[in-house]
């Protein structure tokens, strides 16, 4: 097995020299265990933010879709695919029953997804899809006719959130970093999409949300989030999902003080981590699978190639290269 070990804390953007690639011999598998070979590895923004909390050197964390190549567990036969938080490594031995949660997601036997690629187990039918599903359903609980604003809207989570919003009969406005991404969001059915790098955010909000915002799905944090919360209706809900605008910063970000908006508009602002719903994981996968099959959820992927290009892929998403979910095809 080959694996990435993080040997230096990130300073600014992640660099290849922050990691070392190690080879390791894996033992024979025991009763109940499976041996998997990674097919797709995930790169996600949290990888940049979370590693600060680990003692170094440490194996790099992350999700993957992997093929079962040896099994001593009847429920996990050779040839099937699983998704799991196995980290940045080519081969893994695990026991799905005795240690089902290695990280942010359970080890899941993937259903047949054809004609869709198996990599959807890292996107629409995986952790980002469930982040969108539970974030909307449990934190925003929008009613038909309400307006939802989404930042990071063209990414894996944001593009999915907007489409669920449309399924629920809401008006959806999104903010993304290029004009091409905004065109894509309109193809997905977003009512308005704005390039946050060139648009005046207040003007965009007046144009896109004349009845103001009821629900805000916040993927980025920072100044734009303060502006959006200032444009919300009374009793609005804010799902604080991520704060990618500051992940590469070494100092704490400076943001406008939000408390007056929260108090006077009586907003409900709630941070969440998708692993709050590990016990309902299958519910999210099933709902997203149904919408996918009905053609109500569409997706794009940005596929990087090669195990040796993991760092380029991680840097790529932090620079905004991806539309939809970014994955690395291992071979
Ligand atoms: P994305 O697919 O959205 O990829 C990241 C995107 O973020 C980039 O494409 C880029 O798009 C945008 N971005 C990068 N830098 C900035 C910046 N400075 N300001 C604004 N946008 C920026 O990632 P995900 O969909 O996987 O994740 C989206 C957010 O959700 C992240 O904050 C992530 O940490 C969080 N998350 C949280 C989870 C939870 O359990 N709470 C679970 C999963 C994700 P652009 O071109 O638009 O700038």
C-alpha cells in the first residue's frame, strides 16, 4: 500500500513538501475484514482546515471509493465497491462491522449506480450529498416560496443544495467565483447566480432576492456572509456549513460584527457537521438517489488523475478550479 503522511503543518496553500509518500506492507486479512483498492480519492476543503488539530506526522485523512479485492466478510463480497474514510492511501484493510466509522462517514457498500460513475459515492451519493440533504432539511427547513441564498454555490455541496431548494419550490440564488460557474447554476435551475468576485453583493441581493432571504446556506464565511445576513428576513435560518474563505489564512479572519442582524432579525444561526446524522446516512443517500434517477439532481465532476497528484487536486479546489465535486482517479 502507498499512503500520504502529513509531516508539516500547512502554511497558506498546501504544498507537496508538506507530505511524504510511504510504502507499507499490509498483513493478511482476518475474519470479518476486507481488503480494498482505492479507485477514486476525494479532495475536500475540510482537509485544509482540519489537519491543524492533528499531531504530526499523521496519515492524511479523506474519503475514497474503493473496490473490494479480498474479503472474509460475506456481506462485503469481492468485486463490490465501498465508500469509506480510508485516507489518502491505495489499499486498506478494515472491518466494516466492528469499526464502521473511521472518519466523517460510515463504510458504505455502494449500490449499483450505472449509468452514473461510481465516483458519485464521494459526491451526490456520498458525504457532500448528505451535507446538502441534512443541512437543508434539518437546519434550514425551507417552505415553498421562501428564498434561499447559497455561497460556494457551484461546488459539490452548494450545487446540490440549490437543486434541493428548487425541488422544494423555493427561489434560489447562488454566488460563485466565475461567470462560467454562474451559467452552470442557471442551467441547474437557480433563479439567479452572481459572480461574487465581480458583482456588488448588495445590488445582487436586491436584484436576486427582492423579498429578501429566508434561508442562507453558508459555505464560505467572511464578509459576503455578513452582507447576506444583513439582507435576511425576520426569523431567517442560517446553516453554517463551512468557511472556506479563511481556510488558507494563518491569522483569524476579520469580519464585520453580525450580532445586530442576528438580534433584530431574530435569526437562527446554526453550525453543523454532517456526521451528526451518521445514524440516518442511508436516508440521505436514498433521497438523493431517487432525485438523481428522476432527473431532478444533476451533477458535474472535476476529475484529476493519478495518486501522485493529490496535492495538486487539493490546491485546485481551494483555488476554485472545480465545478461540482472534485475527485482523483487513482489509476
Ligand atoms: P467545493 O466543491 O465547493 O470546492 C470549494 C469551492 O470553494 C471552490 O471551487 C471555490 O469556488 C470556493 N472557494 C475557494 N476559495 C474561496 C473563497 N476565498 N471565497 C469563497 N469561495 C471560495 O467544496 P464542497 O462543496 O465540498 O464544500 C463546500 C463547503 O462546505 C466548504 O466550506 C466545506 O468545508 C464545507 N463542508 C462542510 C461539511 C460539514 O459537515 N459541515 C461537509 C462538507 C463540506 P468559487 O470559484 O466559487 O470561489
